[in-house]
């Protein structure tokens, strides 16, 4: 544990949400560092001394989100900071270059034999239409990005699949404007949620901000995923270092989607330890600093995962009753992910965890 004043400096890039407010996760890192007497800096690339400050850091944190502006920022900065300035980063490039991109994740993990659910990816309209005419239905249509089951629908036949293909190779789909009777937004319509969404847009427009953080139209590709029936929940395994935090999410009533349902179960006795073992193995072999895996079961009752994500809702991980180690032993306790990120990235197992509430 470094003494107060010892030269360990962490730079935290002040990423913001679509309303222009600092992300709470950055404040969490700052509170942990301050609690342990470790110096930190708030950074912004518009500062004239930004690059000079970076060179002296022990760790650079850029916790970027799904929004298009965040993606541009991360893809611009992280390769330079990590690969050319040689400053350790969280997340590092290896952990996050495929974040919120189901196509990149599939192309990375499928050839290596990991049990990611079979997907059908086309960049040619004619080939996609020919596949749709002969495919086994139902299949799941997805945009390459999106969380909480947004941009995910079940396709029951060739006519619906071809309509989506023509749309994707035509005018495309703007994620926030994806209107389909099978989408979460319309199948599970919630007036309160819609009013909150509209109020947020009104607020952002009033402040001169972009009303939608997703402004890149998705087009000229199509992604379908094999549908695995009879799953009443999925298993979310979040791996940080050699620790696996697990909870289950029940699917929405009368639906097939679990992500974003809010129907959570934390009982460790019901955990399928095969999912834990697979997730720990992948993270270890792929050298991921932090990764969440969404598992369901195939018709042979074997675990398969649909996607991965380096970032997640911190509170849901903290509320787990503990974590499983590589020997699948449960270590009870509640841990904030940001605390463990710093323990691993700074190599300080004796770091103290303060009380956080966010």
C-alpha cells in the first residue's frame, strides 16, 4: 500500500452522459483513490497540457459507453495512449475494441472455439436474401450494438427476414428509431418510460445537445443469430481478473429476452458453474481485464453465450453475494467493480474499499 503522497498518479478522463453530466463511475474511481491517498488527475484532451500529463501516469482510465461520440473518443485516444505512449490503460485496447459490437465479438471468439451462439453475418444483400429463403426459423435479428435487449427481435419466417435485409441494405436503421412491433419498446410499451424518454429529449434540445446519443445509421450489413428456445433466464457472469460474479435474469413474461428485464436472482446455489468456468477460461486466455458474459443453454443443455461487454451496471455486480475463483470456490462479500479494477490495474491487493453509494 503506497504511503500518502507517494508518486502513483492516475488520470481519469471525464466522460459524460448525453445530458452533459459526469459519469458516476468516474466519481467512484476518485473516491476510492482519495480514500487510499493516491493522487489522481481529471483529464480532457482539449487541455493544452493533456499529452504532457499523460506521459507521467501510472494508469489512464477512460470508461467509455455505447454512445457514438464515446466510441469515437475511445477509438481515437486509447490506441495512441497505450501503444505509443506506453501508458497502462483501463480498459486496455484488448479488452474494449470489440465493445458493443456483436459482429466483432463473434469474429473474435468463434474461430477460437469458444461457445458463442451461432450467428449469420452478411455484407452482401443478395447472399443474405438467398440465406433467408432457406434458413431455419425462428432466428434472432440484432443490430451490432445495443443493450437491454434494444435492437433485438425474433424473426419467424423468410418474409420478415427479407424485409429487414432490404431495410439494412437500403436506408438502414437508426438504433434509437428502430420501430418494430416485436421490439422491446413496442411489445413491452411503458407509458412512464416513454414520457421519461421524451422529457429527456426535450431537456437535451433545450440545452443545445443532441437529442439522441446514437446518430450513426446502421446499414450495409445484417446479423441474425440462432434462436435457442426454452430458456426462462440467462446467466450473467462478470469476470474481473480471476473473480467471477454471477446472477441470473429472468426473461420478460411471454417473451424470450432477459437482458434489461430487471428480474434478477442472486442465489449462488442455483448457479450453473459451467458458465463460470467458461467465462473465467475465456477471460484468462484472452487477457481481458474485465468482461461480462450472457449465457443461455442450447438444446443439449450446454452453456452458450450471446455477447460480451467490458462494462456493466456496477450496482448489480456489487449486490452479488460474493465471487467465484478459478477453483469455483465462493468468496462471500460485496465488492464494487471499480475497486477491483484499481486493485488489478495498480497491482495493489491491499487497497482499501470505501463505502460507495451510486
